[in-house]
C-alpha cells in the first residue's frame, strides 16, 4: 500500500470511527449505569457495546493505516474532555442538559464529566506522536539479499574452522 493511500484511509477512519466509538461508549456506559441503578442487574447489552467501543479504540490506536486516524480521534476526544474546564472557567453551560436523553444522555454526562473522554483523547494523541507510525513500512527490494553481520567475522566463542551451530547457546565438544 502506498503512503498516500495509507494516509487517505487513515483520514477516512479518523473521521468515521471516533464518533461511532464515542456513541458506543456513551450508550454502553449509560445503559450499564442506568440498569444497575434501577434494576440492580447487569446489562449485557451495555457491556457488549462497551466491548465494541474498546475494539474500535484498539483499531485506532494500533492500526498500521495511518496515525492521522488516532490524531483526529484524539483531538475530538480531548476537545470533548475539556468541556468541564471550559464550563467552569467561563461559567456557561457548553452542552445543554436536554440535548440527548435516556442511556445515551446519561453516558454523555458520565464520560465527559468524569474525565473518560479527556483520558481517551490524550491517549490517542500520545499514540499518534510516535515517529515510527508516520513512516511507511520498509519493503525489501528484489535485488537486495538478506545478509547477517553475525556470520561475517565468525563467532568469537567457537574455535576457528568449526561450523557454526546457531541452535546451541554454547559450543559443546
């Protein structure tokens, strides 16, 4: 895959996956919290949706597509995570209380005001910062042979003229 295609797919993944992951995380946490508070049972649907959100985050954080995907998601999550600080500093409500209701609304309030979104945003930004993720994987050329520098001078632990036995840690007679 060329570097341009890799970054192009990273932009597409960075624009599509973070909102879906956030929605899954908010719904799952809200559903789990409301079910446990009202019915005193575990919501398996809520746990499954949280697991799906975790798998999506793993794709963003560990994917070899492009770090642009985790960068875009990290910026969005960090912006959402900074909402409580903006509200406290400015004294105005940024997210209206009745914007979303039900499990999704409870999950939105929980993830934003407990710092979960800020944590995820900073984690995704940190994953994007590694320089090795910005480089394309090295491709071996058809004209280069794979060589090892180990066998060039011989092993210092073996007597001269004996064949190298790489399966044994020490030379045995």
